[in-house]
């Protein structure tokens, strides 16, 4: 459960408690409950704004970055393979030249 669902559960329960109270105790509980309800709503609105304003665009950016990186990574892997093949060919040629020069 999220904090919002827990707070949403607490407000009705606290409201139920206020029905059994009288006088200043009831007024105090009503203020507590109304404050909790306002705070819950503010947090809910902030979370929605944060999700819409930050999380979704960031998720889109990360997805696009992954799509853009794939072709570059493939190209780098190909170039790396070619470079390793060239180095292996050079090493092989050097070994063969050394062996022929030794004979």
C-alpha cells in the first residue's frame, strides 16, 4: 500500500472516532481529520504532478535513449571486432615472419 491509500484509510476511521466524541474533544478530532484530509489531497496532487511533470518525460527520454544507443552500440561492436581481427592478423603475420627469419 502507498502512503496515500493508508492516509485515505485513516481519514474515514478518524471521522468515525469523532462521532463518538463531544464538545472540545469532538472539535479537536474534526480539525485533525480535516487537516489530514487536506494533507492527503495535497500529497495526492503533488504525486500526480510529479508523475506527469517528471516521471513520464524521464521515462520517454530513457526509452528514446535506449533506441538511439542500439545502432551506435552495434556499430561499435563491429568496429571492435574488425580491430581485434586486424590485431590478430598482425600478430599472426609477425609470428610467421619470425619463424621464417629464424629458419
